[in-house]
C-alpha cells in the first residue's frame, strides 16, 4: 500500500502504454532527482551528497521525519501504519487547474496571502514570474538561481539584503525604514519605479549585481573584488555593525578613487562613534581598543570646499566624497 502511494503505473494518454512514475516529481533542476533517490534507496540516504540548497533542505526534512518516527512511534511498523492511515485519510489535497501559468501564479499569490508562511523573497520571485513572458521563464529561473547562489555563498539573509537594496536605491521614509514584513508590499507598490513591470529580467539582473557587490563588501573588498583596507578596518572596529553596507551599495558605481574615499569617511565616522559612545560598567575590551588603534594608523581625510563630488542615495541622503587630503 505504501509503495502505491509513492509511485504507480499510469497509462500514456496518447499510446496507452503503461508508464511507471512517482506521484510527486520536483520539476526544477536544483532538486537533482533527490526524491527518487530517497525512494529507490539505491544509495544510503546518509551518503547522498547535498549538491544544492534544495537537496540540503529536503534531506534535512527527511531526517526530521525519521526522527519523529523514532521518538514518537518507536519505529514500530504497526504504529507507523496507523499513522499513515490517519495521515492519508484526514489530509485533503485540493488540485486547482488554471487555463494559463499566469493565472496559476496569481492563485499562488492569493492563497499564500491567507496566512501561509511565505517570506517576501518567495513572493517577489512569484511577482517577477507574473510580469515575465512565458518564453522568458527559463532566463528568469536561471537569474533567480544565480541571485540565491550569491547570497548563500556570502551567508547573507535574503530579506536583509532586500532591505539594503531598497534603502540604498530608492527614496523611503528614513525615520521608520522598511520592516521585513513590509518588503513585498513595498515592491508591489513601487513595481514601476523598480522596473519590475516593464523589465523584470533587468530588475533581476540588477539584484544579482547588487548581491555580488554586497558579497564583496562582506569580504572587505570593493565592488570589483579588490582588497579595501578601510573595509578591513571597519570589520575590526565593529563586526556586528552593518548599517554602512547600505551606503556602500548606494556608492557601488563610484570610480575606485571616490569609492575608496567613501569607505575612508565611513571608517572615520565609525571610529568617532565607537570612542565617543558611553562606556559600559566594565569598560571597553583591550582587544577593541587595540583594533581601534590599529585602524587609525593613517592621516585623516579633511573637507575640501572646492573639490567635492556628491552622489544621491536612498532615503534622500547625499554622500559627499572628498577629493583632497591634507
């Protein structure tokens, strides 16, 4: 009975030939056929390689289920059968057929607006597919995968990255910023300004470029991947401080010289903040003081009234880049 729930024989509607197939098939490349590999048991599940993030999550879910059986059902076949009967008879699967893929995406968005826990990244992906022509779906799928791979590679949380993108590229109310639960609504309301409606593929490409630049910043490099001593110093000054990444994203298009001076100005600001903020009862740590002292072993940049370049960034702020030093 269990095997029939997993796979069965179907008749080809054109030829009438019997075809054995799994009842559930993941139709995206990242799945790497993992469900079939688990079911056929040709290789021990523990030995299956976690080739993609999707495979890793599915194998993690599988191990969680097995642990549930071990703890709650003691791996007793009779108890597992009772659980299976209850599971298959009490849970109803509703299948909705739509005339077009666009309608299917709209149903997906509507259903998941009723309390099911999808995050803004999932919904934004769905929105992009809704705005993309059917023939461009493979391109969008590849670009979205590239975006996720970049964020996974640098260990950044997708929702935090989307907040940084919004705050660094668009006008917002900087008194309240944008909360994570407001990200998707913000993109829906500002779809024209972002280019989502007119050029969803271009918008996805912009996100990829921003993510690549952000990954470089996290590694103390500039947007081109070159080592930046000011960003290394910022990591020493306060590894948990992240507000400066918004300014760095806003200035990622600056020429190398100006971008370096932006980083130097941010480092000076952070240094002044750290040494002037109120001390806790135990005082600053010796390690922190040594790091601060190491970060200041160079002459400071000063304001030049005649040779200054500016770039407008998110929240209506203006970053002034100083072009001369004393």
